[in-house]
C-alpha cells in the first residue's frame, strides 16, 4: 500500500472516531448525571422525590413535585402567550409579508433567538417585575409565573416561528393554486388549506418550543422568585395563579448545585435526570412528528 | 478476511476515541488545581461562602500589592462548597460563614479552621417599611409564616414578602440556628435568592419585603431593623448585646504552608484586621 | 321567467354579500397578521433599544479597559470579562471545531460507502445521527451538570476554563456538525468524481476540493457557535467559578461577560453597569448576526457560480 493510501485510511479512522463522539457524549451525560443521582434514588426512594412537594434539604426532604409543577406552569404560560404570536408571525412571513418587509422581520426574529438569556432576565427584572408588581393583589411581589412566562414567551418565539414558517412554506404551491382557483379568498386558503396541510410541522415547532421553555435556566432564576411552593392563586380570582412565585427544575439545579453536598447534591442530579427525561420525551415526539411529515411528503 | 478488516477499523476507531478522551483529561494528572503554593509565580485559590467572598477579594487585593507575582483567585460557591473544596484540596483555602458541622469534620478530619472575623446577621426590610424594631420571637413568626401582615407589627395593612437565602447557605444556616431554633421552619413561600447581594437587591426593590443579611452588605438601600431595641451595628455585636453573630471561617487541608500560610497570617495581622473592620465585620484580634 | 331572474339576482346578491363578508374577514385577519409581525419587531426594538440606551450611559473607555473590582460591590469595568470571554470562546472552538467538522465529513462523505456495509457500523451511524439531534435538544444546564460531575469533580479540573470549554464544546458540537453537513451537501458531486477520476485519493479529494468549496458554510457554523458561547450562562455558572481576575492558564477560573452581567444584576445594585455589560453583549450578537448574513450570502453566490 502506498503512503498516500495509508494516509487515506488513517484519516478515515480519525473521522470515524469524531463521528461517534456525539454518541459518547450523550452516553457520558446520561451516565454521569444518573450515577451522581443514584444515592438520592436509593436512599430516599423514587416516590419520595417525584411525588412530594416539600423540598427542605436541611430536614432531608427532597420532593421535587413543586418544581415539576413550576416548570410545567411557566411553560404553559409561555405557550399561551407565545404560540399565537409565533404562529401569526410565521403566517405573516410565509404568506403575507412583501419581500421587503420579510427582509426586516426575519432578521429580527433571528436576532431575538441570539440575544443571551441573561439579557432577557435583566430586562425582566428591571422592566417586567416592577410592572407586574403594580397589579394590586395582596402578596404579589412582582416575581413569579407571569413575569417568567412573558420572558419565556419571547425566548421561544423564534424557535416556533421559524419551524412553523418552514412547515408552511413546505406546503406545495399547487394546494394554494387549487384553493384560489375554486374561488376561496387568500385567508380562506391559509386557514382551510395551508395550515391544515402544514399542521404536523407547526405542532412540531410548538413542541420544540416547549422543549426550549422547559430547559431555560438563567432568565427564570432572575424573575420567577425561586420559592419552593406549588404555585396557587393568591386570591379568589384563579387568574392570580400567575402572580404566584414558583421554581423551575432548571432553577433548582442552578441555584443550589454550588451549595450542595452529599444527598442534597445527589438530589439535584436526580432533578437533572427528571429534566433530562422530560426533554427527551418532548424532543422525541417533535422529531417523530417531523419525520412522519417527511414520510408523507415523500409518499405524495 | 473482510470482516477482520472491519474489526480492525472498529478497534482502531475506539482506540482513537479513547486517546481523544485521554487527551482532553490529560492536564488533570500532572498539575492538578492545587499547585505548589510556595512557588514564585504561585496561585492561591479560595472558594466557598459568598459572605466571605467580597472580604476575601479585598484582602487578596491588598496582599497581592505587597506580593507581586502572587495570584489569588477568589471564587464563590457557598459555605458547603468551601468546606468540601478545602477537604478535597480542590482549593487551597475554603471559606465558610457558619460553624463547621460535626459530619463535615468526620468526613474531612484534616481540616484546619481559622476564624478570620465575626459577622452579625441583620434583619432588613424595604426602606418604606415603617416598622423599625422587632423581637426575636416576632422575627421567627414572620419567617415561619405565622405573621403574614405588616399591620400585626404596627405597619400598613399589607402582606409581608419574606425573602430568604437558599438551603446550604451559611447565612441561612446561622440564621436558622440562632433565630428559628429547632422547631420553626422558614416558610416555603419565601422568595429565595442565591447570595447576600441578590437578597439586598430584592429587598431594596420590592416594597413590603423583609430578609436577613450579613452586616458587610448593609447600606442605605435597605432598612436595618433593631432586635429587642439593639441596632445591628458592629460595636453592638462586638460587645455581645446584639444577639445574631456568627464566625467567618477559612479552612485549609492540614497545616497551611508557603503563600497560603503567609496570606492567612496577613489576614490575622493588624493590617488585615483593619480591612475586616472597614467592611463592617467584627475583628477577632 | 321574471321569477327566475329575480332568483338569480338574489343568488348573485347573496354571493356578492358572502364574498364581501369573506373579503372583510380576510382584510381583518391580514391586518392582524401584520400586527403580529409588527409586535415581534417591536419586542426586539424594545428589548434591544432599552438595553442599548441604558447601557450606553455606562459605557466609556474606562469601563471597557479596567477590570472589575471591589468584590461584589460591582465597581470597575469589564476588561477581564471580555478577555475571559475571548479565551473561553477560542478554547471551546479549538475543541469543538475539529470534532464537529470531522464528524460531519464522515457522516456525509463516508457513511454511504460500500466498505461500511457491516450492519453494526451502519446502525452505529444511525445512532450517531440520532445522538447529534439529541445533543441539539439538551438544555444547557444539563451540560453544566455534566461538566460539573465529570470535568470539575471526577477529573479534578476544578472550576476552570478547561472544564467550562469542554462542557461548552458539547453545546456547540451539534451546531458545527449540522452546518458543516449542509455545506458539504451543497458541493456538487461532479467535483468529487472529477478529482477521483484524476487519480486523487478520497482524502485528497476532500481536502483539496470539497472542503475549500464548503469553507463559507463551515465558517458560518463556527460563527454561530461563537455567538452561542458568548450568550451562554448556565453552563459556565456551574463550571467556571466566577472569579473576575484574568485567567493565566486553562486551569484558572474566570468570568465571562454574560456571567458578569448575571452577577451584576443579581448580586450588586450596579444595574447601570449590568446594562452597560448587556449593551456590549447585544452589540456583539448583532455583529455576529451581520457577519453570518455576509458569509451565507457569499456561500450562495459561490454555489451559483458553480452552477
């Protein structure tokens, strides 16, 4: 074998090694986070961690249910606020905006995605929290689900908007022509033909947004108050639920990991395992939807 | 024949990956973070309590002007991390703003403890709160959630917003030990913040809030509240009339040597203790 | 007869009305969509504008060139945090770029090869693709936890630039792999066949022909990663230590701009300096977006020339 053939082979092996490094990293992440959490699972029991709401490391109580509820609530709030805006933005970009307007709005959406989460957090602390505090309800500190949901809605907007826009654009042009030829208006075509055809891609975008929302950390710490309670309405009005403070799974890890030792530290890794599991489920479902859609496109 | 070739490909690749991983981790073996502290261009690393951190930064800045070439890295993390870092020798000096627990001494029997200063814990509220004096019992009831409205304390008819430190914080541990006692727990609904600075920021910007704060962080953005008529000041804490006082500790793994010892000696010297007083803490000498 | 015409007229009228109703509805919803587009842009203008306007007040030459000081009281400037950010970005990309580009080359150029017909290797490649997708979806605090458990504690690298860069590399790896893959896919197959026909080996073909043609795409991936590392906070909050002194070796801890912003906002009352730091960050991100735009435009014109 000539020298250059040997070089050719060697390079191939090196490239192969780097190709499987991703596998190794994913396995290593799973392995190390789970390994560090074993102490908590075995010493406290799965039920004590997953189904208890009391988190008092000083008393050896490590229930993370309050944080699960907190993460889900703030994600729900962000979806409620963010999805209509993101979908509207996607429809606008894909179907309505003239190209000159597109060339302003699309970079704006991209830039929203690039802004560091601490900057959003700072904005939330300085502008949103004092605004929310003006809502006159006893016990409203300004920090809580509402401020966090607003911040999070802005942060997931680019994810949902760009995936949804791609999905809408992927709808074949002749669907639109057909609909318009039958006398439907442009808006009827969008709502009755284009959106249903791009539905699965749009749903995938929303689910990816959910994944991002569940994983956001620093901006949440800065505006949500971090109290270890299951959020509940502050007064008789159920809407005041969103004025309640809360803590997310991510916040629990970030705020306490540097302070923790022993079982406490292990319980934080257990929090990480739960978060990891949640995100894997969410992302896997988004992926299977996207893949299903590609399959349908191919079949067509 | 072909399959052996494939196996070789596989083995070689796995070896390469192993080599890569090893290359990534290689620097850990020779140096390790705790380098020889007596070398000329030495680095002394400190980590732990965020209460001690700013004081340590200040002491380090002063000490480094006298010892050019020396580098002192001060990192946060919290008291528990300080104990762990010193115990596992990942830092030269650990910082802790509470008493060292028996369980920790059992885990790390080599720990040497240096009390570098004493610190009072003040009760602080938003500047607009009219209440200026509380008893220890009242403070306990506020933080445990028994008293929830300022009107019960002579203030406005407004809910009290309790702000507290995280579990694992030395300030919280000291506060729980000296104020809350065995039975009372800090209410779960309290807003939690990860450092003294964050506590001060939150209290100064949130009307009707109350929290506890290290003396070193007191300033006019928050209102200090007297306990049983005694104001939280350094002289009151030094003469023992102010009740909530705890030690600030620095920890080493075994007897300190070289620059680590020199730095600790400096802290306990007259010049060092002067800086302690400047920051509002109580000197130990 | 009369009856029928009036019937037709009625139908026409009804149709016209219906059409008009639909038209009004369409006008209304199109207006709403415009509003949504406008809201999105306004949010950006509001956040960026506010941070820039407030930040500019704090920014001056001294702020940019002196180091933070005074412990957590938030005095001084941001020079060392800019330096640390620069070091950390370089170190992270030094680790991630070769791995990411290498992985992408293998997944695109070699994965379809005949010699890889072994079932095990084939499925391994499938798993590798799945792993890249998984990595892209993992939240950064999980990378932080991983970095803390493996690099900081187990390998005893401590809170250091190296620990942070290795954890950060996991974050940007999928970005680099995916953008490189896309770039490789845009290189026409004729290039490869031409080079191979001239007697070049596969690697020579890749190195001399395919990689140069896909450079702009790879650079886009690298710039995107630079942006991600600059913005990242959660990973470095748990792996970098947070000391604001200038690191002198990869085993020293440090504090990036984003991390400094977090400490300023949370631990001190220096909101003006936090805004200043935020403004510097936002300007960096805007510049990076412009740069990506520039490079990707070059990429598309390059491909056009080829065709």
